[in-house]
C-alpha cells in the first residue's frame, strides 16, 4: 500500500473502516441509541465483553471514525473525542487524578487551561506551575504524590517552547504520565509520542478542524505509559491490553459521567476539515515565516515572538523538534503606534479571538483574552500592553505582506 504520506493516510481512513453503501467518508449518524435483536448482545456490550454501540453520550460511529483518524495522525493506539478541547483536558484529569494527588504544569498555558488548573486545588488536587522551558524546574517540582506533568508544545501568545525531550526523559525515569497539548503544532508538525508523551491532547477546534465551524477536542493514548503501575484505575477498566486501560477509564467513566460528548455533526465538520491539515499548515507556516521576517526588520515593530526567528531563545530547539515553527506569532509595537489603530488598519487580517483558522486573525492580547488576570499577572507573564497576537491563515503570502505593510505605513489613514 502506498498510503504512507500524512495526507493519503488520513484521507482514505474512513473508507478503509466499515464501508457503508460505498460511502467514501463516514456518514453522520444521528441516532442516540442502538437496538439489539438479541438481548444477550446488549448485555455483552454493556459488560464490555463485546464491542458495540449503546448510548450516544458514550459512543457514536461518526465520532469513532474521527477518533481513529486522530490516532492515525498521532500514531497513537486509541483516541477519545470530546465536545471541546477544554472538555478533553478537564475530563482526562478528573478521570485519572484523585484528591491528594499532585501534578506539575507549565505556567505558559492557554488561558482557560490555566483557569481550570487553578480550580483543581479547591478539589484537593494540587498543581505546581513551573517554567517548562527548563526540565530542571519540572524536576524540582516533583513530589512524592506527583502523578502527571502537563505542558504545551509552543505556548501562546509568547511562543515559549517546552523542554519537551528532557521532560519526556524525566517522566519516563519517574514513571509520571506525560500529558502534552499539541494544539499549536498539530500532529503534522510534531508528534509528542516522539518525545515519550503518554497522552496527547489536541483542540480540534483549531488547526485540525481548521475552519472555525465546529468545536471539538481529542485525547490520544500513545501506548508508552505502563498503566499496570497506576493506582487510580478501577478494576473494571483493567481488562485486556494494559496500554488501553487509561484511555478506557477516560472514555468509559470520564466521557460517560461528565457527558462532554462530541456531537456527530461536529465530528463530521472536524473530520472533513482535517483532510487538508497538511496543505493548510504548509501555507500558513510559510506565511508566518515570511511575515515574521518582514516584521522583525520593521522600524515600528519593537519585538517579534516567533520560534522561527534566530533571535528566539529556543530557535535551535524548535528546529530540532518541529517540522515548522508553527503559524502563530506575536508582536510588540513601538510606543508611537497604537495597537488598536494598527489592528483597525488591517483589512485582510480579521480582529477576533480563536486561532488555527484558514483566515488570518489578530487580537490585542492584554485588552482581551488576558484582561481578566490584571496588570500585575500580565507583567509577570511578559504580556506587554501593545502585544498583538496573530494566527496566520492560508491567504497568498504577498497579499498578507501588503496588508501588514499598509497597516504599518505612515500615511495609511
Ligand atoms: C483553544 C485551545 C484549547 C481549548 O480548546 P477548545 O476547543 O477551545 O476548548 C486548549 N489548548 C490550547 C493550546 C488551545 O489553543
């Protein structure tokens, strides 16, 4: 078979599963429940003795097809899909950790993940935030009751790159679950399994779905963690292949009990979007490279944060780890330029939150997504008032360059 390339592999994955009426991609199955001619089969499905569909909160054929596709992308052994990326992170941690447990997290986090982790301490699960660009900091934070380490590949908006290889070695040596958020890099640029991740979370809402038309999240089991050594699993999920025990508890208990289920219609949108992930990332990453090169030379731009630039502290590490350094960057403007005026002068680039869309997006970070945390916390995170974050899309490079050039030009009003 010649389907070894990223795109040919995922593009044909649906029809190589169960073919329905020769359908070349998985149909949207909307039935909430499934019937059995023999009641014994229904009982066997409920008892986990037979594979089958029971109730839509737990499992659905359209969602299963998407899960299989994500597993292919990440070269993992199984994937659980969720209604959102936040649901994926929250449900996974609630499924695996118990009161009295501790985990270590990067302090450079997606804002809502940061907010979620802060809530865990009130539930008896302790978290220590560290500078994850240094595996030494992670190591120092490990306690006797530490169960898990959580990091993002490239954090936004300042584009810090986690010390992914060394943290992987550390987690392996200390037998900790290594939970990596791959949203910013996607499995096309980077597979966390290559740095010994145990579980990988992707917000499907972003690059994988890619068109900002559906929310979703996924957690993929890489097969590398030895779940027979993990005390927090219920006996009922410790059956069959031990590499699947953790993800089984996440699916059978986490998704079932919390109910943050991905809808089949959303799964369809995300799956169709994911077909072109590689093509979109090629164009978006090339655009981000061209724009950051241009902006880093511009007199009205004080600073550009992008791991693709040599001046970035972790440029060499990013080159080692990722196929490309992503399609997201941030800039600080010189004092004379107002960040609102600048964004307003952009025409092609849309002023909005979100990232990983086909369209280029800009947001004044301190005044929007980081407003709630206040000036002191922003300063501690290095968020300047003039910081503008860009998620670059797939427009033609010259059109984007012209848009930025105009927005930064003197007499543009
Ligand atoms: C957006 C995002 C999430 C959350 O995903 P949703 O689908 O919006 O819930 C998690 N991690 C990162 C890095 C993100 O960018």
